[in-house]
C-alpha cells in the first residue's frame, strides 16, 4: 500500500509558515510578529498581527518586554490599517483591536476596520456577532481585488515604522 504524503498547508501553522516565507498573507515582519492581511475581507482591510513565538499561547506567557513590543506593533498595524482604509473608503469609521485567543492558541491581535455601511444591528457591535457564514463567503475571501488595499497597508506600515525608527524586515 503506497504511503500518501500530506503536504502541509501554510494555514496549518501560520506563524512558522510566515517565518519560512511561505505565508502569502504576510505584509511585513515587525519586531514582535508578522503583520498579515486576513483571509476574509468582509470588512476590507482586516489584518492580524501574529506573534513570532508559536509556543506562546497568551500575552501573559510572554516576558513583559516582548508583550509591550507586541502591543506597540499591534498599534502600528492598527494605525496603518486606519490610514489605508480611510484613504480607500469614505465610509471608514474606526479600527477595533481584539486580542482574544479563544479559538487559536497562539498570541495574535485582530485589527478590524469598521464602516458606516455595516448593517445597523452590527455597526456598533463586536465583529464576532457577524453571521458565521461571513467567514467562509467566497465573495469576500482575500483575492486580487484586495491588492491595492494590501499595498496601501504595507506602505503605511513602512512609513510609520520609518517615522518611529521601528525596524521592519523584508
């Protein structure tokens, strides 16, 4: 009986695939993690900061210096998303940052742009109240149609990092 070789998908280990240069969603490497654009874009510009240590399951498990750097990098990513989304869409309202860890057991921060065009019952509520189908809708999956926004967020990250003298590696 032949052995089947299971080829690992980058989604199976987002952090290690980013470190190996195999995660196609990576926008930039920051000091504490990888800024990535979300697989889903039902709120265009959604990004995640993945912590570099895949064994750290919560912020509290990180040394204070690393934890503070992660929070600073989450702020940097949130500012880049805010600037890019404001430039791209006049209905942009604000950015929400969530650090939860309830579903994925590794340190990460969600950066959600929020818009005036969102359903009235959700526009002022947490993103997690959206219909679960939103997370699997092919119409809002990350694709070529997000290239301009992706480039804008990456450009904003680089500009902000240069202004703050924070190192971004390629």
